[in-house]
């Protein structure tokens, strides 16, 4: 790290030079205050003219007062005991102390996104910036990032970094883009990030993210930007807490605290020990059963990060408990139980500026809570027309927006579709994934033409149309760390039908027909009969008690699903980790 340290010294010297110039700029601000005093007090002159003339004559040349210098001098003496009224108000004192935080992760909307991680990396830092945090985001500079962002990036510098156990070194470039109070730094290296997608294969991704984790920390040192908290996300940043303590212990970053967030425990960055040890350059002793070692011959990057981090968070309270059990723990349940003292669950929010039916440019008809019942019907009819369904406001439209994988409970849906087709129900599917699910939904569309629509793709505009036009949204997941689709649905007045797991349980309150409360329909055990029962309960309210259904729609739209509350919880966690 010698090369980085020299360049860091240059940055520090430049910063000191700027500080020395600062007092000269501050001196020039003093004069307006005197003019304000003169204007405020000039009306109070009552002293004798002879005395005033003698007093002010000595100051007339120095101050070059154009008119009645005697008035000015006499007034200054008269009001001296009284406070002068300030014209410029005092700046507001922040409600909580300021902390600097860097987010390190593999994706971030709008630059690159493959799932919920990209949304979190965008929306949470932006909300933290509004809550008096100094925020920076570091992600790789993938070739697939749209040119409209690439062309606005500013070159911040470059250096070589040692990485591998044999001393092999690599180029690290830093490109910067600032937007909405957040600084985005992109780690540039053609060898690792020139492929079209952020994730290719595990054999390519392991070296890529070994490099990225260390390069992100080295870039912070190079820029002399030392954060209070280093917030890492998922396995791709799993080595960052380990690098921090093993490779950067003698640098300015040594006092930074680390947090790692589990977005989905299923993906962990597991590969053989020899490969990860070579590409990370980490010492032998970290590859033990309590840290990086997995089973007999493998290393687990996520497991090591969880062990070394000062704090672990995950994206809902329920999921934080579930992952400590064998069924949800993905072979790390014992490891997480051991570290449970530093494990917290904080539910995600959504970007309510992007997801706002009152302003959404993709909708056929805008609406808010005051006119949702009327305007949602218009969006429903347009959706039916768009996807080839029979246009009938009297039918209930069930939406499904999902990656087509077994995690999302699609086997349950496939099993009950024939029982849902009763002449009053329509289904709209949007997503892609495993061929078995893609083929089954194509089959159902062919078999029930005009009743089921299957769009085997992902289209952002159609997703917005489904959120606005469907009556209910199906999210019967086997497991769901947080889930964003149910939050989007509620924001658009679409009733969620979900399984009680992870963030779905934390965000959807079951409908209670006796008290007329709740904002969705839920079921607990992963069974087809229970999903069918939840859908039938929803259909019963829709067809027999429409007033209560409409009241539930309005409750959903009134629910706060923004990042504000969650960001406050993260801010409090940062303050807890960095007491001063």
C-alpha cells in the first residue's frame, strides 16, 4: 500500500493548503452587519450636534461616511447595551449527529440492477443523505452501465493494488458521479468488469469480487475519505470486513466500523479454499471453521464477512429470526445463532417518488387516495385490453410479478390455477426464469385464452400497469427476506395476497372481517389448499362486500411504505456503533 499512502499524502497537503486560505474569505463577510446596524438605529438620534461632530470627525476619513457621520457615532453608543437584530436566521441544528457512511455492493439502480439489492443501494443512501448523513456508494464500473451515466462520470484517479497471494497487482481506476446528495464512485478495471452482465458464473465472479472488495477500501484511502461506517451488502462484499481488519489495520480505515446486510442468504459465494485464498491474498488462519471455511474443502465469502463484521442486519425482523433455523438458514443457521447478538432486522422501504400513482408517467390514468376507486377501474380496463383479457370490470384481476423460480411459490400457483378459473377471475403474469415455470404459464395462457395472460419477460412499463390495474397481487413465496412487490402493490391500492414469511409477514396485516382491519390476505403453511383459501377469502370480500374492499384499498394507499422510518433505524444503528 505504499503507493496509495504517497498519493494520499498529496491529497492531505492540498487540503491543508485550502484550509490556510479560508480565513481570507471569511473576513469579507463582516461589512453587511454594520450596514444593518446603521439602518436599524438611524432613527434614534437625539444627542447634541456639537458633541457628535467632535466625536465623528476623527472617524470620518477612515470610514468614508458620505452623510451625517455624527448620527452613526451617536447611535452606536446609544444602542451598545442592546442586542442587534439579526437579519440572517441561524442555521437549523440537525436533529441527530452527522455520520459518514459508505455503501459497498455489486449493483445500484439506475446504473445496474438485477433485483431488490439494486433498489436498496439506491433508495437507502438517498434517504440517509436527507437525514444528515454524508453518504458515498461504491460499485463496479460494469460495461453494461448505460452510456447516459458513463459519459457524466468524472475521473478521480488511479493506482495499482496488490491482490493475490503471489503478489500479483492490478489497476484500480476511480470514476465519480454525484446525484441527489449522494456520491457514486465506480471501480474501473476492464479485466474484471468488461462483461455484459454483473454476474456471469461463480468461477468468474469469485476473482471479480475478491478484487472489488479490496479495491473499494483502497479507493477510500486513495481519496482520503475515511467513513465512520462501512456498510457492505450481500456476499459480493463479504470479504470487505475481513480485508478491513487483516489488510487495512494499520491505515486510517482502522477506526471505521463495519456492517454487513443479508439481502438473500441463499447466495453466499462458496468456492474451494485454494482459489479464494489465492485471489484474496488472505492469511491461512482466517480459513478456519469459525470464519471462512465451509465443510471440508470450501471457503464461504459471506460466512467470513458475517463473522468479521461489527454488526449484521437483514431486511426484515421475521427473516432475522427465520435464518437462525435449519429450514431458512442455508447451512449457516448455527453460525448465525452464534452471532445473533449482533444481528438486527430492519424492513426495507420503497422509493415513493418513483412508485407514485399520482405522478407515475407510465400509467394510463393518474390517481391518489381520494379518487383511487374510480381511476383504478380505468387502469384495470386498459390493462385488460393491453394483455388480451376480456374487458369486464366485474371480474377480479389477480396479478403476479415475479422471477419465475421455486422460491416464489409458483408450484402452489400452478397447482390451483384450474380451480381459480370460475368465470369471474382473471390472471396476469409477468416475469421470466426457470423454463418449467415459463412453459407452464404459456400453457395456461393457451388453454384459458382471454382469462390468463402470461408475459414471459420483464417489462418495467407493464409492471407499473399491473400494479395499477390489478385488484390483488399474489406473493405466495416459499421464503421472502423482505419483498418489494407487496409494498409496490399497496402503494398503488392493489391488495396483497401473501404467505406469512419474512418481510411479507412484517408488512401485510391479515384482513379481519369482524373489526374491518388489515391490509391484505395471508396464509401460513406452504400448502396449496391454504393459498387457495386465502384467494377465495379475498374474492368473497371483493364480490360480496365491495365497500369494505374499497376501504382496504384506501388503507393500503395510506400506509407509509417509504424509506424514512427504515433509514432512521439504520441511522440509529450507525450512531450506536460510533459513539462520540
